[in-house]
C-alpha cells in the first residue's frame, strides 16, 4: 500500500465522507453535504466529544444486500459476518482467515471432505433474533437451492450438504477441497428471512439483517445510511454512522471529494492522484490486489487459432508502458491470473516486450504483412475487435494501448465500447477487455474458471475464447483436490507454465486500487489485499466497523 497524506479537514466533513464511502461499498450512495457528529458519544473523540459520521461515494447500485446473491461474499461489508473473516497484518500479502461467527478455526477430516465449525453463541442479528447453527445451514442451503438462482452458487459447487450437529455446523464436500475455508466468509442471515424463491426478490436486498457491527437504517435510490449496531456481540468500532452515495461519474466524485461534499471515494489512478494533490485534506491510498486486467482471444478469429500466434501477441504488448501511462504506475505486469501474493504456488513466468520476436513468430506461423502492413494468411486478415465496458475509463485506455501495440506488429485491432448485454450474443467473435480475481482468497477460485476450458453452465466471460487443453484441465482439477500443500503448490506452478505455453489471452496487469479519503483522525488499521470488486466497501473502509 502507498499513501500520501494531506492535512485533515474538519471532523464534521470527515464523518460525512466516511459514511458515504462505506455505503458505496454496499452499493449505496452518499447524500449531498458533509457528515455530522450524531451518535457514538460513548467513546468521545479528539474534538467535541462525539466521533464524526462519514460520507463516501461509490458507483454501485444500492439495494442488493442479500448474501445469498453474493453480497459481501468476500468480507467487504460491515452489515454481515461469516463464520470466518479477513485479518490483514501485511497489506502486500494474502490475509489470514480468522474466526468471526465461529468460535475457532474449522477442522477437517484427513481427506478434506468433511469440515466442522463450532458456531458462536450469544450473537444477535440486527432484528433482535439470536444466531444459531440453523441460520448457517439455512444460508448455505439457500445459496445451493436452484430456486434461489444465486449468482455465486457455482463457487460452492464442491459442497454436497450442510447440517447442524449440536452447536457445530458440518459441511460435507463432494471431493477434497483444501481451499474450503475461503468459502466460510459468506455472510450469514436469519433462517426466517430465507423463505425460498429467487434471491433477487428477497426482502434482504433492501432490508438486510446480519450480525455485523453496523446496520442499515435508511435506503434511497442513490443513498444508504449505516449506523453502529449497539447490540453487536464483538468490540464496537468508533464510527457512529456511514452514508454511502451512488455517483457513477468519476469526475463528479472527484469534484465532490475536493470540495469536501464527501469524505472519500474510489477513482482511477491518475484522477485519484490529481484529486489528492488538489486538496490539503485528502489522502491518496493505494491497495494491492489480485485484480487483473487482460484481453481474451476471439474464438473465431483466424489469427487466434494457433498457440504460436497467441504467444506472439503476448510478446507484442508493452505491459510496463501501459502501467506507467494508463495506471500512473499503480500496477504490476501479469502473464497469468496468478500473482506473487500466492507465495510458493506462484511461478514467475513472463512475456517480455519483444516486438521483433513477435514479428518473427508471426512470420514463421505463415502470417505475412500485406501492402497496408496488416498480415494475412490463406486469405484471412489478422484482425479482430476488442470490446470494453463503456463505464470504465481504465478498460478503455488499456484496450486502446493494446490495439496500438498489436498494430505495430501487423495485427489490425479495433476497439468498441459495448455493454455486457451487447457483448454476450457476440462474444465468440470478439476479444474482450476482462477483469478477474473476484475470489482471490482461494487460488483455485483465482485461476480455475479463468483458464479451464469452458464448463457447461459457466458464464460466457470465463475463458470466452475457449482456449485450453485436456492436460491443463487435468492439472486444475487435480490441484483443487490435492490434500498435500506442497504437492498442490507444485501443481499450480505447472498450471502457470502450461498457460504460458498456450495462453488463452493477454494478461496485462494486476491493478492497485486507488482511493482518496480523509480519515478524520480515526485509526483505520491495515489495508487488505483486495478482490476484483473495488468500491467503498474496500480501500480504507473495508473494516470501517472496527475503526478506532
């Protein structure tokens, strides 16, 4: 993490900003105007006795707070808690998973197919009901229930069944799965609120009921307000109120941060830097992530049919130049979806920027430059279109830089802003500027869906080009069920080697997420390595319910 401090604003303005940021992480938006100092007077503060409220601005739509749909699934919410939670002691390394609603770490059978977790007693939900093992069982069963149509059910497909046994919850898996503790971050809701039917229609979306240190007290289309939960079972944090506002336009969010209308927000790297520099009160915060950006190969493009040409395209791109120019230096080069944060499971494979090598490989593969400089083979032009999300300026700029680099070696790449609904019916004809790393606290989740040949029922954006091999699939499936840690690390290193030999895309960079905020004197603790999700649920506010 890198941060650059600037003098703080008034506590009043700060509290409003923090509230907005936390809500934005939940998908909420912050109200116009700064924060206040209502509530939270029990602990006092450096100024005026009361701790300041906070206002933060994010981009996500508000009103989808159901954990069965995956809300807060990786721990980035003060509303819900899982059996385990993230514990960050080094913002550059994967966090530990420590007990939250569990009283101790889960225990596994020798074959890693049965996991037992004791559930904490004397925990109260926001509606006053008591937590019990039956609530844990009901939450997981709701995720697995086809009637819920949960968007995250695929991430729990190793789970055969779950049952209560006294004060313990017992998870029975279909096969060994060493990374199962990462699935215990899922937020738990009261069984009474899990009445079946589509998760998107549940009352939990707009009236969330969790056990977390903050509870939702009001919700409007562009604003959500969270307040400290007085009956929280653990140690209460100091922030009395957090307001999250939805402000999709990044320029507007930057201006609101500069003027003190909000206390924090997420911004693209260069805009975050200039925004922090323009205010004496804002701090630039950068968080390490497992969040990658890359370009998939079109399944139907002639130039993408040969592993040699796919390797050539990897050598054609200048990753460091993209990081320097597009991200303002806030990133690291990527060659596969696996970064160095995975320790012994990481293999340091790289594609050097070598346009001459790329041209040689294309020549040897039979792709010769035409009169216009664009290569052809057997009457086919070396060309395709890269689609990118029009709401994301970073994806737009990376797509542009990618196209420029490939044009230099004779491949005609155009770029096109398209919504995901527009991309889906055409995805086999398109390259796509993708992002990944949505469940980074399991290396299996980080890499499996990204590079495995497409599985039945998988979303189209998982390996949309369909490249891969039986050998790679076998390694992936063997690694996820391997019970020996050293052997598992070796298998994942082999996975990365295979991806480098036959890439299914051009992985460009692992991002650093960039935020601006004014902490208003709060002690915010360490940042955490973040997933793909980047909003005010993360950054300095990932643990806002525990701020001191």
